[in-house]
C-alpha cells in the first residue's frame, strides 16, 4: 500500500491519504467489535441509522452544491444498498473466520476497487498497480493459503 501511495505524479495528497488510513483502522476495529454479532442484518441497520446524523452534519460542514435526484439515488444505491449488503454478508461470515484470515480478507478491498476501476471505468492498468496487486494477493495467500511447515 505504501508503494501504491508513494509520492509521484499521481500520488494523493497527504491529508486525504491519512484519512483513508484512519478509515482502514476504523474498519478493522469495527470488524473486531462486530465479530460476535448475533443478527448481522439488525446490527448493520442500527449502525447505518446511527451514522446517518453524523454524515448529515458532515455535509452541512462542507460547502457543496445540493445533489440532484439522480445523485441522491446513486448515493443511496451505493451507500445504503450495496455497502449495507456487503456489511451484512461480512458479519454473517465473520464468526467462521480466524483473526488472521479476516484481516487478510480485508486487504482484498483495494484489489477489488482497482479491478473495478480498470474493468468498468476504463482506468489504465499500470505496471505499478499490477505489481502492488500481486504483492497484496501474495500476502493474502501467504496468510491464508500457503502450505504450513511442520516440524
């Protein structure tokens, strides 16, 4: 991840990159706290409802133009529907995963996002992106699927 975000012509600004790192840490904490969720659907719904007022306050703090109906529809579809469904599925499978596997599985997120950008948005597949993806996938494999040495 550091190599992907290393300074260069297309590197993101430092503050937003730090915010994304903080979001990653928060996601890890959120996952560990939710590992024992008895009802993943109810837990996710409660979390989304609780986060909505905070998000609205954030919107008021940032000067942006009001979104149109199409923008609102896309935001609801990407936020409430797809993210909500993703969290429900994640919480449903999480109790069956050990901590190392759960942590490694989370590293698939940037790989999937990059693949989506290349496949559906026409972003270019650079050598750097391919190499970082290979490193991430190798790390996941070493954590979850590599044959274990026995002594």
